[in-house]
């Protein structure tokens, strides 16, 4: 197939492109820039912006399938900025696919679309979208995901993948931030340190996406559905963070701070940043981050296994070896 991947210059998109190439697909990158890493993959880049309908429509000529991994990610920012890229950009993509005849769409979502304020233990895909979000990113992704799934059967087949806490090689977000905070002495265990979470090694997350396309283009048991994916088991978040720090040559952390205190601090920062109009700077803490770091949120992955045969190829222990210095 001729496959368009949005955001190959990013983290997950790069690995998806690599896996698609291994499977013999012709891969095209759609993003605002072209990098040397994309050159190394040997794929073409069509430069453009998802918020420009003509850009994405032109990129979709003679395309069979699309992986939509690009988007605005962040724990803080203006609602309109997240909406413009994550919602309007996704709607442009779906509508342009229909116009140009591209048939299959695999959308990269997030478990945060079902996260309000409460812990989630062994949640499944029947969990509803919350009425209120503490994070504009999660809110925008939920709107986009619903649009993608509702579009299934109307000229295209769609599915949504919800990987949680993706880590691994080329990560420019989670691991670098953890190391930076640990080095500065600003990383502390939030809560009692016993919260369990799902994690995803990036090669496993990519594998799930590619498996989803194989199913969508054959029996299509996954059409119109969203799926949680993860490693072979949830992990104690803070034990896992310490293992990452050790793998990167840093000392583990042990000092703790109350979740209630951090949540309140996050609220204060949000109020101050809103009052000052500081939407381009990341607050040191937000309520959403406090809850993500201090509560349990993990899911069942049975549906992904049954519907399109997903199971992690690389174990947690193997992945930690692969990310060592």
C-alpha cells in the first residue's frame, strides 16, 4: 500500500514509518519539516500543515491508508491552539481522505480521553468520556477521536489506538524531562508511591498500529472502535521511573510529597498562569500532571489481542536494556 504517516519527524510516527517499510509498504511523511532522520529512512516528505485543507488534500493523492500520529501535545496551553491542530486538523484529514479516496485511517489517541479526576483500575473500552477535563490536550483528543470513530463506514474505515506513557529510543519528552528534573533535585514521588500505570515501549506501540492496519484492511473487526494497548502488565510508576533513571546513569529518588498538596499547588499555578496570560510557558505543576503521577490508571488489553492480535513483542525488562546509555 501507499501509506501516509503524519508526523514521521516525531517520536511514534518515526517508528511506525520504520515498521511499515519493513512490511513492504511505500511510506510518505506529511509534516511541516523534513529531517536527516527521515532521509535515513529513505522516504519522501510532503510538507504541509494539517490546518490547511488544500495541503492535506494534495498529500492524499493516490494514498491507500493513513496513520495520524501528529498533533499538539502538552499539559498546558490555550484551548484554541489544541482545538485548531488536534480537532480541526483531524477533521481536515478525514474529509480530505473521503475526497481523495484513501480508505483506511489508524488514529493515535491517548487513554487520557477517558481520564477525568478518578483513578482507573483495569478499565476497558466501555469507559465513557468524562464530562469535564483538567487538560486541554485530553479534551481536544477526545473530540477528535469521537469524530474519527463516527466517520467510520462513511467512505473510510477507521480505528483508534490509545497507547499510554510511550518511552524508548528517540524519546524527546518523557525520559529527558525525568532526567532533567532528577538532576535538578525537583523530582519527588507524588503520593504514597504505590500507584500502578500502563506503559508502552515505543516499538510495541508502533507494532500495535501496524497490526491495526492489517486487520482494518482484511476482516476489519476493529473498524469504528478504540483500543487501549500496553505492556504485558501495569507497573508501579515510581519503581519504573527509578529503573529508567538507573538505566540512564542517574540516582533513584525516594523523597515523597503528598498528592493533595501537589494537586493544590497545581491549581494555584494554573490560576496564576491564566491570570498572567502565560500559555506559552509550562507551569511547574498542574492538577492533571499531579493526578497522572500520583494515582493509578491502567487498562485491560483483551480487545486489542482478540480483534487484531496485538501483544507486546518486547518485554519491560528487554526495553530497559535497550534504552541504557
